[in-house]
């Protein structure tokens, strides 16, 4: 009878106990931050790919190959970071799967080549993508590189209305300003 009451009274304690993890939190936090940064990159790259597709930029195969080459660099850097910091095989497989998915997302422009011709709204589509990305660069300034790239592509369009050209130049100046300010702050932190 005593055994039965002891077992019944210990059941709530089993529900409250937590497993013991034998790992450091700093390494888990570092790999989690790399994971979050990779997912943010994939999301912003999807916005850029959408703008480039609907504006007809993938008609040129060289453009889509350059876009894929630049887009694959970040997942490969994340893979190197995950290899250096993984703690268990399960964690490595999870992060490796995320890297493979992000590489797959980066390769999307290749099958889209020569699918959609440029339209007269190409500059406006690219400008809208740059304006969508620009507020995010207030939080994480290197994201402004995406906005700057879209603005430069929009300025190369032949059929650009004057108001769109003016808005593109304002967005470009704002993007460069945010990036230069971030670089200035970054250099000052390193020097201090």
C-alpha cells in the first residue's frame, strides 16, 4: 500500500521535471542567430526575386545567373557557421536542411529565365520592392544593399516615368545613407 501511494504522489513530480541538457547556451544562441539571419535573408531574397520576375529582368540569362550566384553565398556562409558550432547530430541535420532549403530558394531564378518579358511598369515594380525592403534596413542596415541593388536596376530601365525616377533616386540616397551610417557606427565600435 505504501508503494502505491508513493508512486501516485511522485507522478506530479515527473510532470514538473525537465530534461538535463549538457550544452552551453552561447553556442546554441549563436547558431540560433545564424538560423534567424538565414531565414530573414531567404525572405528578403524572395521579395527581390518576385520584383525581378514581374519586372522582366530574368529575360537575360546572365542576370539570373548573377542573381543566383550572389544569393547562394549567404547560405554557404551559414553552412560553414553551422558546421563550426553544431552540438549534436540532430541539430546539424536540422540546420543542414534549412541551408538546403535556402539554397533551393536561391536557385529559383534559373527556371524562370526567359519566362516574362519586361513591361512598361518594370521600374515601378522594382521601386516598390526597394521601398518595401528599405524600412527593414533601419533595424538591420546591411539589408539596405537589397534596396540599393533594386534601385540601380530600376534606374537602368528605359521606360521610366519621371516621378518614378525621382522616387528611385530618393530611395537610393536613403539606402546609401543608412548603409554609410551603419558602416560609420560599425567602424567606431571596432576602433573603440
